[in-house]
């Protein structure tokens, strides 16, 4: 384990951002310990993971400084909570897109002073970060763009707007022609909001180049994900989850390059028979709700029990990169049409009907060589929770071992989850 690893602090920068510095300065040491235990204790990690470890080291300092600098140059910095918000447009404007979904128990109490307790922990965690002024990413953004995917989110945005300017994008809940038309209009409004902030229009060439940049990022992730499907696994599920989380706050071009280097290394590892998991390790696929940083709970439980996670069907997973945008659009109108088509393929459970997601899960299950599926649902997420019924039925039909888990960010259910996952792994191993 790397003894010297420490997540960096910069109280001056945090004060500049009007954070609660006294409170926040305790976070890096706590996160450092968790990171060492969960990630750096693994053996035989790919060497090029060093870049991603560095991204964690600099999560509250170097990367924040880059965002502050971008803002100083007049480039928009926009926070988002959902993969439906088209980051191609932010990037085309020279801006920075940062995912603000919360994955930490540490900010939940702040949220519960205002919001009801019985709502999704992801929403509470994000909201708590803002009201407690304990997230530098939240402090640096010009505004945030929320969406109407679920009730908890859309009603929280009304209150979040008191603390940070919050725009809301209407996400249709069906995928008929009339819904697609609405969605194109929403994308245009989103573009107009970014342009208003910048005081200029996004040029066609900028949009075209940005689409190509984001396509390259998604293709790099597709390559990485198919390499990790190799049996034995050349990279752990924990490391894969981390990379997919970093995808939401790194600079796209730099991230793509580093993912490419990791892919090259994984190809070499496979060729030379070097792996992160033994051949006999049970292979588990995880589906369901996203695991935002630093939610590493389930992966840590699964892999600490000797199994390996081989795929995440999630927005912090394949749902983020499985589709790219057709690049043939001749003008802005056509490019936005193609962009919209790609985004309409995101199969979030907020849509009805959403059978394409069930098919997608089965497809990824087969491609990943998994031997069992764990469907992960954040507490009080009704759409994913109910969709698990159909997923269970599909798994029963296909003879796929299936376990459904509902959890939050607290450590209280870790023992119970360990017991359930252990029994599930025994079932897989027969
Ligand atoms: S496209 S999964 S990022 S909405 S888990 S907050 S849905 S109650 S996160 Fe999501 Fe977009 Fe869908 Fe993906 Fe609500 Fe459910 Fe919480 Fe959720």
C-alpha cells in the first residue's frame, strides 16, 4: 500500500470559494484513509492507475484550481446531476461540466435539516453539500442544471435555487415522437442559457468539435470496459468504478488520453497473463442506480469477499458511454437532432415503458461474462426499485442468479449486506 498517499488540502482556495473551511478541512484526511483501505490495499493494480489516484489526490485542490482558472478566463463552469444534461454543449462553449451528484453520508445531516428524511440519499447528499458549504465543486460552479427525472430531484431544485442559480431541464418520461420534439426544444434552451452566460453564441464548428471530443471519450470508455471483461479480469471493479466516477470531473481530452494509456496497459497485461483477479474469482455484474463519489460501499463488499465486479450498468457506468453521436450533421439543427437521438437512448428507469433497459442489462451481462447480477437501488428510488421486478423476472427466465439490494450511504447495513452478498456468491459458485 502506498503509505505516502494523501488527498491534498488548500484552505486558502477553499476560503476564496466561501466554504466552511473549519469543517471541510477534516474531509481530506478521512477520505484519504478510506481510499487507502479500499483502493491502495489492492494488489497487482495496473501501473497507469497512478493518474487516476492523482486525480483523487487533487480532487479538492488542483482540479478545483483548474476550474477557478477556467472561470477567470470567462469559460462557464456548470454543475449537473444527470447524464441527460448534454455536456457536448458546455464543452463546445469552452466550458467545464462537473457532475455534482452526492455519494457521501457526511452531508446528509445538513440536508435533513431542510428536506424530508425519506428521500433518495443521492439528492440529500448533493443538497447537503451546498447548504453546508462543504463541496468545492458546488462552490465553484456558475450555475447548476437540474432535470425532472424523478420527484425528489425536481422538487429539490426549487429549494436549491435559493443557494445557487438552478435551471431545470424537462426530461420527457416517454419516448414518442412528440416527446422527442420536446426534448430537442429543451436542448436548445439549454444551449441558449449557456450562451447567455458567456455573452456569445456557440459556433457550429465548436459544436462539431465538441461532439467529436465527447464521442472519443465515450469510445475510450467502451474500449476500457470491453478489456475489463476479459476472464481473468485485468482490472478490479473498484478501480473501474473509480475511473467512471472521475469521468464526471476530469478534463475530457486529458481523461480520454489517460484511459487510452490504461487500455494499452491492459492489453499488455492480458497478453502476458497478468491479472487483478484470480481466474476462480466469481464474476458479478452490478446494475441500477448510480454510485457517485465516494460511494464505494457495494464494490468494496463484493470484492473484499473475493469476487470481482465485471460491469456496471449504471449512469456512472455503461449508461454514460454506451452510445455516441452520429457526426454527419451538416448544420447546427442537424447536429442537435443527432445529439438528441443519442441522449434519447439513455435508458433511465424514469422512462415508461423502459423495456430496452432490461434488454440492455441482459446484453451487458452476456458480454461481460458475469455469473450473477446484483441490482443496486438507492433507498427511496421508486423507479429503479419497481423496475427491479421486471429485471428479476428476466433473470429468472434466463437462469441468471439475481440479487436485489436497496441501500443508502450509512455504514449501518454493511454487515447485513456482507451476509447477503456472501450467500449470493456461494450460490454462484454452486
Ligand atoms: S439518467 S439514473 S443520472 S436520473 S437514484 S436521484 S432517479 S431517486 S440518479 Fe439518475 Fe439521470 Fe436516471 Fe441516470 Fe432520482 Fe433514483 Fe435518486 Fe436518481
